[in-house]
């Protein structure tokens, strides 16, 4: 009787598994929907970006803002630990025949279904923003090929602004720029910076919540990550272990993602504009150095002699900050950084950024279009 009962139980469980199999369609659906949205960028902008996302963002970010810490970071640790523990537990039970193999298969089926649900949730909570029209179109910026002289002029202006702002900020005993206030003061000011920017650029007239510090920031440094926006909680998370030079602009970059600006080059451009709108010289300096580094790199690629002249115009204090910044990130280079760089590259390519991590250089096109419009 026990054997027959066991067979009947397995048969019933098998039927339950079969009935759950259609849910696996969530995985291909999660790959199909963003491709469909990319085919209709104007409709995506009108329906999702303008109507659906603002409501979703307000609910998710509004809820997570009630917590002083990164809710996403806490959930990630708890979820990762829970999945690892349950997986080992179920495998051990199966090995020692405490559960039938079919039940272990059911557990893994549940994981795949959950992964499919998370993939779709990613796009509905934010990911469809990759499919909206480019920021140059939304802001009516004339992005086009421009002579190297325009790039040189832009770099010169940025360098002059950076040198002027550098004289107004605090530095440590090594002569390196450091923040003079607690991080919360800068992060709390990010929404105000975007609100100030929206007065001249209405496109940025959206709700921004203060970015949050990542507790395990050193871990992000090993992965080569300065910040990360988590759509599931609507939180802008910042690596606060990085040097001060680009720390605040990193916070503004992640806040740009929360406004629905998904592409990395566009988020960098928005971060520069927001920092440039700040009344705090430290925030403004962080933003202009972000822009100068990107524009300077492009000038170097276009005309090495012109870049050399630009570089020699940098103040000694700016060079100290840049050397400190480069030394910091160089200390974390290794297999972990390479692995995460490859993952990020594949992620960007999957979401229609065909140049992968190289697309970060496209920020310069927006800078030039904004300067010479």
C-alpha cells in the first residue's frame, strides 16, 4: 500500500509540474517584449515613459525612500543567501533520498519561473526606457559630426571651469580634493539640482529621490562599478568608497537613471547638467571633471597634439585629483573587474547599446550638441 501510495503521489506531483510548465514562457517573453518596444520607440515614449513609468517610479522609489539604507542591497543579500541555502538544502535532501528527484526538479522549475518573472518585472519597472527615442531627439539637440576645433574649444572651456571651481573646494593633506560635508548633504541636494536644471530644461521635470550609499562599496570597486540603479526598488545606489572627484557626479548619474534615462552616455550627460546646475562648487566640480575626462579622451583620439596642449593647461590641483582617481581604480583591476566589465558589456549590447561599454564615449556628442546648438 505504501508503494502504491508513493506512486500515486509522484503521479499527482508530475501532473502539477506539467501544469506549471507554461509559466516558463515568461523567459522568452522577457526577451521578446523589449525587442517589440524597440520597434516602436515613439509609442514606448508616449505610453510607457510618459504615463506608466512615472507612476511606477513614484510608488517604488517613494516606498524605498522610507528606509535610510539601501533596501535593494539588503534584499540582494537576503535573497542570495536564501537561494543558496535552499538549493543546497534541497540537493542534500535528494542525495539522502529524503525527497524524490522529481521534487528537486520542481524546485529548479520554480527558480526558472521566478527568474522569468523577474526579467519581465525589470522591463515593466524600468527596462523599457532603453527603447525610448534618444535623448538628443527628446531634447532637440543637433547631434552630428563636428570639427575637432569645436571639441577642442569645449575641452578648453571645461578645463577653465574646472580650474576655477577647484580653487573653491576642500583638499586633504596630500592636496587631493575631499568632500567638506557628510555624504547625506550632497545626496539630499541631488533632487534640488535636477529641479533647478528643469527650470531651463523641462525634460528633467520629474520626481528625483536622494541616492543612497552602498554599504559594501569596496565590493563594487572590485567589480569596477561606481554606482547602480535598481529598478525593482527604484533606488539610486552609489559606491561611496571611490574618490571624491567623481563621487557626486556618480550619484547624479544614477539619479538620471531614475528619471528614465537608461543609456549610459545620456545618464552621464544628464549628470553633468545637474551638477552644473548646483550652487555647491564641490558638486559642480565633480560634474565638470566627469565631462572633461570624457571630452578629453575623445580629443586625444582625434588629435594627440591638441590634447597635449589641453593637458598642460590643467592646474596642478586638477592633476593631483586625476592621478589619485586613476590610482584608486587601478588598484582594483583584476579578474573580478574583467568579469563584471564583460557582464556589463553584454548587458548593454542586449539592451540595444550595440557599442557596449564603448557607448560611454557618445556623451561627447551630446556635450557638443548642447554647447553649439
